[in-house]
């Protein structure tokens, strides 16, 4: 079976049911990290795989998934990777075209930032990836991305590891042929799409494209 899209669900703040179910319907495989099993249980959605040390998921729900013969990958609580990273590693073993991540942001900033940085781990394997919550899509970029208009009001481009060089912005309110965005600069914040599609290209550097609504 050729896997196009895998959904990985972390144990952070869960997104609205209608958004989640629209994403679920587009995915070939669903992988839930530990406490995300409760989120799917409440949505009456069966994961294909459940991953973690299960220090969060209630035992009765874990037992339910065992009875349903869900593929369960249990790890020791003494480990070097988070449950979400382990879930992502298992997702990448299926060589999908795209991985979508939800439930990865929340009140713990250390978890949220580390989960965002995991996007580059996936990008380096040449797999498309985006992290979605109720108001944002976060997409890592190292060369080019095409964005459809209509769903989000703002588009921001943030340098992460180094300055971004040779940035080309087309289809936006503020366009450029050869923009230089210094690391820790706010220059790329809050652009807006003005055509049916917009494109971002960079010659050098890695960054995050963040599509947002207030």
C-alpha cells in the first residue's frame, strides 16, 4: 500500500472536532501518542497505532484499544525521545508523502517549541509536513512552498537556524524578488495573500511558514 498522508496526534491542546475530523478523513494512517488515545476515543475514531509509555492514557481506554487489536507500541518511561517523536519516527518508516501533526502545542512552551523543531527532522527526510492547531498551520521550508488563498488571513516567514537569503515572495501584498531576512528579525511577519495562490522561495537557509488567523 502506498501511503500518501499520515496523521500524528500528540498529547497537547486538541483541536476542534470539526477541524480534526476533516483532517482525519484525508489521512491514510492515524498514529496517536499516549494521551491522544483519549482524544480519539472521545471522537469515536480508531487509531491505526498507539505509541508511548502510557503514563497519561487511562488504563480502561488502553485496554479498550487492546481488545480492538490496535497496533500498540509501548516504550519504557525511561527514554531519550518524547512520545510524539517516537510516533513521528514510526510514521516516517512508512515513507509517506506527507505527515500532518495535531495536538502538539499547548501551555508547556518547552514541549511546544521542541515539537515545532521536530518539523525539520521530517523535512530533512524530504517528507512534506505541517503542524495544525485551531488558528495556525506551521510548515518548515528550505526551498519553495505554494500556498492557496482563502483559509488563512496572515502568512509569516520566520528564519530559524540562519538568515534567509534570496527570498522571493509572489502573490502577496508585500512581494520581493531577492529579500534578505536576518535571523531574529520580524521582517517576514504578517504578510497577506492577494491572489488565488502565493509562492515563497528561498535560496539559502531554513525557516517556518506560519499561516494564521486571529
